[in-house]
C-alpha cells in the first residue's frame, strides 16, 4: 500500500514486474484513516474506514516474489517512504471478509485493542501440545486455559459456540385422551471443541412454560401445533436456540365390536378379539398392521400382523387378536366393564373403539345361555347362535353341551 498522487494505492506485482491495484483517491491531511487491502480470487480490493471502496480484477497471475526484506512504511531498501504516521499494522495469511474488516475498524474507534481470536484463526489449538495447565488456570476472560484438550496461542482461549439441533419437524398421533407422548431428539447437537453438552428444552402450552433436560427426553403434548426450543451449553457458552415444530393429530373414534361379549376368565379359550370397521375413505394400506393394537385395561398388545381386509360393503375392517390369559390377568371384575382398543395408521395417527362386555364366573349362567338356544339351527358367523354353537356345525346340540365344560361362551351383541 502506498501514497500516490493524493491518495492511497494498494497493488499486487505480477511476475512480469507489472503492478495492478485499487486506490483511495480522497485522503485528507492530518486525519487518521483505517485502510485495508485484500487480494483474493484474482481481485485486488481496498477499504477505507471499514467500507469497501474499489476492486480491480487481476485474473489468476503468478505473483512476483523476491528475497528482499519486508518493509512497513517504505520499501525493504528504504525507498519510497510513506510521508505520514502508520499505527497498528497487521498482516494476515488470508483475505479478510467485509464483516471482519468492519469489525476491525469498529475496534479501532473504541480506542482499545481486541486480541480475541477469530473463528478461523491459525492460532486456535496451536499452542504447546504438552502444556499442562495449573489447577483452575484461566485466560484473561476467565475461561479455562485449555479447551478441547489443546491450548491456543495468545492471551485468550477461543471457544467454539456449540450448535443446537432440535431435530426435524414432525407429526405424531395423540392417544384417545388427547395427549401424545413425544420423545424429542437433540442428538444432532454438537460442539467443535468436543466439550460435553447440557441440554435445555422449553415449550409453552396454554400460557404455561415447561422445560425438560437431556438429549432425548419424553414429554407429553396436547393436540395441536407445538414449537419446541432447544439450547445447548458446552460449560462455557450457550448455543443459539434451535426449534422443532411438533404437530399432534387428534385420534379417530371408529365402530368396534369386542368378542366374546360374555367372558369366562377361567375358560380354556386362546383369544379375545376387537373387530373395527373404518369410516369411508380409508384403504387397507392406511392401517399399520405391524404395530400391535393396545387393549385396555391391562395395556395388552395384540398379535401382529393384524388382519386387515375390505368387507362386502366395501369398508375396511381390522381384526386384532389378544391373548386371553393376559387380558384376564388385568384385574377384570364380575360385572359389566368397558374395554377400549387403540390401533395405528401408517401416518402415525391413532384410531380407537370402545365396547362393554360382561364377566361371568358361574357356569350355571353359561348353562342358561346354552339352554335358551338348545336345538336351534341355522347358526352361522359371526353370531353362532349367541356363541353357544361351539363346534360351528350350524346347530346347538349335545356336541356343544359336551364342549361346554371349561370353555367360554362368546355372546356377540348385534
């Protein structure tokens, strides 16, 4: 950079000894100015007081080099001296960005020097690799003298700000009570220094703010769109906040029949079943047949895959079978009780149905049902004459009576 014809000129000399450059043509005498010259990607640029002034394209030349001494304020041999005062000279091993040049100018205006390292400074982790810090030793900012296992060159340690990643936006299904259990995922968060991170999640529901900690907490959210914010900390600095939008979808109640309608907990039957009929507009592929349906009470899981088909009326039906013994161990009582079964769509939304069954523990009651259908013919699916045509031969007869002992009676309510 040189003072030529009333201005400042920053030039780069090519191997053919020709000089090319950019100039500040308006310079006042007896007044401090901040000047920066850069050469990058074949462009010679000059800045005055933090602002870009001019750029000249030089292509991709071979830059002239020699063994002469470096001169500041004059050439290496003392020629062409600068007629003025130069202060706070800095030479960088790369071209500074516009933002960095403006930052350096602002630092000069405040009247103090800032020796903090820039994010891509070669001084980061460039200190003695064998340096052993004293207990509680810090830099001038009070930060640990060693960060990420290495010490920086300079009076200050550089700490990379950690990056928070709250995971992708997504849709989840709510349970029949209108609440969804959601496992958040902040595992994509990181710290370039390798420091362990702490996690702070927060969100607002109905004017109330809630928080959770850890990389993958499980929280409860109501139906609707919820914005979840994550901030991580590396023990020194907080990250910028990252957000994930969780949309909780309301479940669909559908028609369901549960069999048997009269259940003997002591019977030797294998299964109890839920029979769903989905509303118009659903296809077989909409049902997640490989995710178990849940029977309540007891939270008993169904066998998979569930049976999904289109019935004669062109509606989708879903049949979920549950192990009878597991359901009977769930604390059922000798009275009418409501059961609820919840299934899943491939979209993540839930569907559910409810029904009321009777728990019968006295064989005499079963015998009364059998007697009321005695010798009745024309039995068929799904009723099978109130469930007492046990051998499904279309008639209630002595064979069914012989099968009666220790077996269940499935009464299908129409």
